[in-house]
C-alpha cells in the first residue's frame, strides 16, 4: 500500500495567505486527510473514491459560514489551493479522476 509522504504539502497557498485563518485551513486539510487515509488503505474503486471526495467537499462547503464569521471566505485562492491539493493527491495515488469531477460538489 502506498503512503503519502509526511512532507506532502496540503493547501500551501491558503496557509501562506493571512486572509485564511490557519485553524480553518486545518479543518479543510482534515477533510482531505480523510480521503488520503482512505486511499492509503489501497482503495482503487473510482466510484467509492468519488463518494469519499464528495463527502469531503460537502464538509468543506459546510465550513463557508465559519470562514465568513472570521472575515474570510473560500474564494479564488482557496478554490485553486484546494483543487491543486486534490489533484496532487489523486496523481500520487494514480487515481484517474479529473480534478473538476473530483471537486464537483463544491459551492465555491
């Protein structure tokens, strides 16, 4: 089974941009880590992986209000950062899901 390297960088652009509170970026990362843990178990079924991604994206969508309450929002930089992280995760595990499809449930 493949393991994502401990030096894998999640949401780099969100972490370096002060507009996004780190504790909220950590919550977004936690949802993506759940997908990684699922993949690390050797799951290769595209439909199951997409369902896991959908679940993670719904959870990220649910954070929008909390971002608002902290004078932030999931906008262009966040959208690109989340998409890039998902793309990098899928590429690492050799999962053939288009990034736009992978994050299809997003509200942002």
